[in-house]
């Protein structure tokens, strides 16, 4: 049996905590980084955001969608 090669896991740090920022619904350019091309909110594991900021981020994205700064979904044909 072949042994697995383990790579050291690099810990992701929350970008909001590091820069002491809060997600803002008016800043649609930075919020697009946390939304997929289909319009879904990126998971915490992939984005590397802490629990507190992920909750604030999802609320900011939803508010931004409601104010028509971000699209709800993208039509793919």
C-alpha cells in the first residue's frame, strides 16, 4: 500500500480581522470577491473568513443585492 504524502496545512487568516475592517454593503467591488460567478455566497472554508465576519459578510451581500448593487443571480445561456 502506498503511503500518503501529507502537506503542512497553511492556516488561513481572516482578512477583515487582519486589517481591522468590517464588510460594507456599499462596497460592491470588494463583495464580489466573496460571490461566485453564479451568484452564490462563497463558504467560510474557501474564503478564509472567520465566523463573525462571515455572518456580517452574508448580511452585507444580501443587503447589497436588495439595493441592486449586486445581482441576485447571473443568467447563463
